[in-house]
């Protein structure tokens, strides 16, 4: 009987020693943060970067043309619509300059959380160490969350507004180019 008990005791001690060394509250905290970061990461990574870059690039080309090359006189209603289009510049500028850095920061944080989960699962982090690590990650998340939320909201808003306004701008540009070629 002792022959079976000693190997069983050794296996049990090894499993306990190799298991997570953080308490239940810390495990819940890590799980919640992991879910939040995963959600933001999936949303940010779902943004079609090629479409975003094309949209912002095309916007600035059209804006430049309207402001510098449009020679036709337009009625007041059309002028206001052109102005509405040009007013998209702040949002488009934000997307053009901030998208890649927010996406990069999101993916870095996702990797850090994945690494933290791995280390916890392997029992490499003690309770005291965990508090320091999770504190840093929570602070990073406090900064990432509003930046990611803003990027997501501005991207949706710009896509909708751009798509609703670009047709008029394209038709005016085409008419202007035709007039200049005549």
C-alpha cells in the first residue's frame, strides 16, 4: 500500500507546486482583464486597414482637388455639401495618423496579457508579483480603452459620412475635369 501512496503523494505535490500561485480574486481579475483586452483586440483587428488607408488617402486627394482646382461656380446648397465633406478632415486626419499606433498598442497589450496568463498557468508568478503585474496592465488598459474606443467610433462615423458625401464630390470633380478638357 505504501508503494502506491508515495508516488501518488509526490505527483500531488508536483501538481500543486506547478499550479497557479495566485488567489481566486486575482484569477478573476486576470480573467476579466483578458476578456476586455480580447474584445478590444478583436474589434481593432477587424478594421480593414487597406480600406481605411484607401479611404483616408482618397479623401485628402478629393479635398485637395476641391479646395485648389474646382473652378465651377456652384449653388449655395452644393457649396454647403462640399463644406460638409471638407469638414471630415479632422476625423480622417485622426484615422490616418492614429490607426497604426492604436492597433500596435492593442496587439502589444494583447500579447502581454497572453504572456501573463501563460506565466500564471505555469505557476511562475506569486501573489505579490501578480499584484504588481496586474497593476501595470490595468494602468495600460485604462489608457488603451479610451483610445481604442475613440478610434472605433471615429472609423465608423467617417466611413458612414464619407460614403454618403463622396458621390457628390466625385460628380463635381468629374464635371470640372470635363469642363477643363473642353
